[in-house]
C-alpha cells in the first residue's frame, strides 16, 4: 500500500501534501510507469484522511499527466521524462497557498489551480470527483459564485457563495469546458469541448453548447445512443 507521511496541522493542506508526495515518488522512480495506485477509498482509509483529500491529489496528478485513469480499472502511473516534466511549484508563494489564502473562508479543501505545461485546468472547490474521470485541458470547474444582489455595494465587497459540483464516476470532460456551481454530472456522461454547463447532466448523456444542453442520450431499452 502506498504510504505518504502527512502532517495534519502542517502549513500545506493535506491534499497538497499527498499530491507532492506521490509526485515525488513518481519523479524519483519509486512508483514505476504502469504501476497501479490504490483506489481513492482504499488510500483514504490507509492514510486516515477523507476521500476528498485523495480526490484532490489524484485530480491534479491526472491533470498534470503524472497519472492516467482507466475505466473500471483505476489509476496508473504515466511514464515520467525529466526533460518534459512540469516545472516545480515554487515553495513560496505557491500556487496552492495563494489559492487557499484567497478562498480559505469559503472553499473546500479541493481548491486547486492547475497551471502546468502539459495541461492547464482550474478547479475551485467545493468539487467532488468520482473514479475514472477523464479531464482534457483548459477545463474550469467552480463551486463558487460572487454575490452581486446589493446594487449599492461593490460586488467585490459582497462576498461569495458556494454550491458543490459533483462529477460522478466514468465521466469524460472535453477541452475548455466550463462547469458552474451546483451542477451534478451523472456517470458515463460526456461534456463536449467548449460546453458551458449550468444545469445538471443525467447519467449516460452527452452535453454540448453554451449553455450546454443534452444532445445525445443512451436508450437502455433499445440499447442505443440516440440524438435528443
């Protein structure tokens, strides 16, 4: 079982510590290409942390290309080449630390700003991501909104509100898609490239457009994908 030393009261959030620990093992060769990592639930139980913590770490490793996700099989280490690896996140100020300083009061521990040469994704919690989720590049997932109702006060002074985004197992999100606060995406669904998702997407559907709408769904009785 994969073991990473975590400091519950450390300066870095647990998911960042776990992400850095796994990344270090991959870069040092302690985790070989093709090696299967524990499931999120198994690793969370082993390390005595929440599944959200592991989701956050695995999500960034996927986005940076350190891991790949195979449906129904799990997470596997990608081949690592030092010359093409993402640049290290500066220790101070770090991308993570800056995000957390800004959003600590209202975001879950899944806040991540992913800005790496291989892929660039922005995920602002609260966000819950299932197993075997495939993320392309340029994706924005945000569980946060700025309040603006009081027209006599600057929007910047009105604070924020949050509503969890839930991405179920076996979802594929295309490049440059935007998923907004409060949205749930059902299992085995696809969000097309460039889609702006403002409403829930049921399972086994394809959502496309701005705003996104269901353009295809799976008819279980007929056993076929059909246009909507």
